[in-house]
C-alpha cells in the first residue's frame, strides 16, 4: 500500500510520525473519508469543503489548497490497485511540546491512505439500538477524537446490532458513524444540520437524488416516538451507503424487511455511482 505523508508518496511501512504529534497526544486533528468509484473521487469538492469547515472549527489553517488536495488524492488513487477505493485523509496540528494550548509554531501533519472499497451488497436489513447521545457539543467537526463514538458503536455490536442511533433531549441526532433517515407518514425525514450532527456527504446526496426523482423527503426533527413508529429507518455513510434498519431495540421496523422507498433510493444511489464510473 502506498500512502501520502507530508508531501511524499511512500509505502505504508515507511510512513512515520513523531510520538509528540498532537494528533497522537491530544487527538488534535480532523479527518475525511472519500470513496472513489472507478478511480474517480466521489463528490471531492464537498468533502474538501467539509474538511475546511472542520479545520476552521479547530482553528487550524488548511495546509493545502483544494487544487493541491485534488492532485495529491488523485495521485494516491493511481498508486493503489483497486478500481474502487476508500481514501482516508487526516490533518493534525503536528508535533510539539506537550501543552494543552496551541504551539507558537505549527507544523501540521498531513496523511492520506487508500484501502480497497468493496461496495456493500443490497441489504436485507440490519439491527440497530438507541443510546443516549453522550458525545461533546461539536459533532459537526469531523474530529479524530472518536472515543465516544467508538464506545457507542461497540455497545451496539455487543448486542448483535450494527449501529447505535443517538438520542439527545428526546430527539434523534444520528448514528455513532452514520446519518439517519426515518420514513414517517410516507415521507423520508432526516434531522436538520446542527452542531450535534455531522453534515454527511451521503446524507446530502440522498436528499438530492430523492428531490430530483420527486420522492417525498425533508429535513426535520424526529422524536423518539416517531422513530419507534416509523415504517422505514435508514443509515447512510460513505462506505456503507444506505442501510435499511429492520430491527430497532429488538422490535421489528415496518414489515421487518427493506421498505419500498428505500428500494427506490438505493437504486438511485447505485445509478449515481455508475454514472461516476462511466464519466470520462
């Protein structure tokens, strides 16, 4: 595997950073995950804009211009063998003396790697649980400090589920590593963007393709009651795409199988990916 580290392309085994890197010591950094289909990066400008927003949120200037990011990531894709890839990129505040305040001189660490992306098969449905949202107040920042998310996801896995749907003040926020859609009264609803929700790129695309196809959808607050009486529940993310939840807290969702609206949206999403692969 070839990775990108601070301007160089090199084998993963040769990529080294300082043990004093603030990403390692404090989790002082942000990240993105960008799929590539047919070696074509998926909605790259949207991902780079979200990266900008996350960096602004932690008061760290972007070390690369968008054109430099594009060149680096496109080159990284060519260095790795899979047609479909998942690109992970991370920017930290870099190595410095261990003090909580920002160092006077900043030397950011810029890292990116590629892994083969195996598109998930058409799902027959997955299990999820609900959990109180015990994370911090800035979930809109895609920070590398993900311990709360890790523990929530593991809580789901320990019960045989694939995701924890998070509840704050009686309303649904998102999953531990996904956005959430609920079909209620025939309309697909997803929580509005706020500081408590990561602005998902796949989430936005689902809304976009649904609106273009004149399918009923909107942003809106979702109560716990609406969640538990929904006819369909979906989880969206860049790597898992659109997963239908058919069991929630050990209770059957809808008819216990992927719903008709999910089936339409899933196909629209596959069509969008194929258009990207075919684009010259």
